[in-house]
């Protein structure tokens, strides 16, 4: 499965807090990937489930495959595929039809009382979604009718119904499409949904004439949707109507086959679908870690709700939930543990890559760091010495001047020596001799460079940038 399909499944099934800001329909490729994921999940769920429910899930799988054949090429319904589907319905198949252009869905099922036709809206209007504080509470189906066996199996009746559905899937009715006021006139608004009157009111009313109205047991669902539209986008992002059609149809089929416990089986199936998708999300290393964390929390919350449901309800419901947990708990827990392990590994790699390495301090400084080159000091020292020599040679015959100058020069030399020794002790000795308080600090002056009188010579001279003043 490619990255675009994985993104589509993640956004429309898990519904994260951050969704795209424009439509991501991709010409139906995302809905096709969603249908394939559902079929695979039904197959794996059927194999892991109790064998007593095998035929029910086989019925759902055949209905999903029929839905795929009906909507394989485009959102329109062809006459040939509809005729084939209606013949299969006469043999006991359950038909799921999505008339996208009319914002409606049909669920046709053969029961003991006749053919039951249920219809419901597939996408709410944008104004209702934006005005809702949380999820929208919908009751499914919106209307239902029962058609007698002999009427539905009549070829002329089926031909008329097929013709109606074929035209409704390709011909929009301007009276029921979304409009907006532009330049003083109503214009078609592609960013909103169509009012489902053609199927939900016109077709169902026609079918009521040939049959009768049915008041079925309603399925109440909390439908979450978003309307996200960025500037420059042609259409806003909306949650996939196909996903709503398929999950509502699966739940309605289970409720018709298993009674009140069908909702419990549906909830476990959705958890199994999410666990299967989590395995697909973990295959590419490029799938973002924040999405994996959100998928883990979403799946964990659903599993926790089912556990709480098994504790707080009647013994019969608790028995069904425990039986379902016995068959599917391993799959769900494996998916959660896998997500936890992958997130920990990615977090460890991220922390390691962003940790700054600080090398340890050396015990001894390198030899080059203990020597001051004083590359730019020779000129300054020579200038000072030149001034001293000129001062000395001005009056060499005057004893009093000589004594004053001699004392001044000696004081200058002593001050220079003291400052140099203090600088030497503070900066150099800790690196060369270690701790300044140790005995190595008391080494003989001959091992260090310092300023003082020399036994021989009566002239001031410089050596390698160090100052030495002879006794005068």
C-alpha cells in the first residue's frame, strides 16, 4: 500500500486532530483502498472469530465485494452492474448502494417479510458540521420500506428501479444541489453537500406505493466530521461518505442477523480493522511517530471501552464480550505492544541523535599551551629598554643623578619581576606543575623564566622576548 493510501486511511478512519486543508479524494483511489482494507479485515476477523458466526461474516464479505464491483470505475452506477446486483439480491445477497451525486445510500436486504429497502444521508451539510460542538448524533436509517417478494422479483419493476438509480447517479437536480448567492443570482456551490430528496423522499415514496412503510429498530451513531478549507483549495476536506456508508451498512447487517448483539460484534470488528491498519502504518519507517501515537491511543481507548462495557452490563452481554475477547484479544494487544515498541525505539534514536557529546577534560595540558610566544611584544620591550638606556646616558658624571636613576631602574625591574611572577604563578604553573600548592611549585628559579640580576654583564639585554636587567 502506497503512502497516499495510508494517509487517506489514517485521516478518514482514525480522524486525527490535524487533517488536510483540501479535498483528498484522488479520483476515488482512497475509497478503493478503504474498501480493500475492509474486505481484508473481514476475512481475517472471520477466521479468528467463532465458527458459529462464519456465515454471517461471509455474507458481509460478499456484500462488500458486490459494492466494489458496482463502484469500481466511477461513482456512477451502470445498468448492467445494477441488474446483476438485483439478481444476486433475489438469491439472498445484501446490496449496498451509494448514490454519491444525490448524497444518499440504499441498503437492500431479503428477509422473511419481504425485501427491506433502507435509505440514509451520507454526508451532513457543512453548516451543521461547523455549528456542532462535538459529534453529530444520527439515527439510521432515515426511512425504510418493505416490498413484497412477487413485486420486487418482477422484471418490469426491477427495470424501472434500475433505470431510476442509473439516472440519479449521473444527473444532478439543480433544485436540490447546494447553491450560493453570487452577483445577485444563485450559483452552484461545489463545497457543500446535496439535499438527499431524490432518493430519501421521491424514490422511497414511489416504493411505498408498491409496498408498505417499515419502522425498523434504529441505530444511533455519533458521527464525527470536519470541514477544513484552506485558501486556494477548490473543495474543503470532508470525511469520506463511503466510509460512513460501509460502516453503517455493516452494523445494520449485523444487527439484522445477530439481533442486539450485532453492535458488539461491529465494535470488535472496528477494533480489529484499526489493529490491522496499525500493522500497515508500522511497515514504512517514514510514517510519522505522532500519527502512530494517535493511532495507538485511539485503539487503546476503544479496547478500554469494550472492557468497561463487559463489566458494567448484563451477564448476557458480558458473556458475549468475554467470548469476543477470547478470540481477538491477542490481535489487539499485539498491535498495541508493537506500536509501543516502535515508538520507544524511535524516541531512543531521536534522543541519541540530539544528545551533545562533551569530551572529558585532559589530566595534563599539552606542552604548547604552557608557553607564551609574545609575538607582538618584542617591539614594546625594546622601546622600553631604549628609553631606559637614553635616560642613563644623559648625565653619567653626576653621582646624584646616577644614584636616582639607578634606584628608579631597579624599582622598575623589581615591579616588572613581581608582576611577571604573579602572572606566571596564576596562569602557567597550574598547567605545568599541577596543583600550585605542591612541592613542585618550589623548584629552583633556573627552571623558570624570570627577571633579576645576573652575575655577569652590566648591560640590559633581551632574550627570546624575556626581559633581564643587570645590576647597575
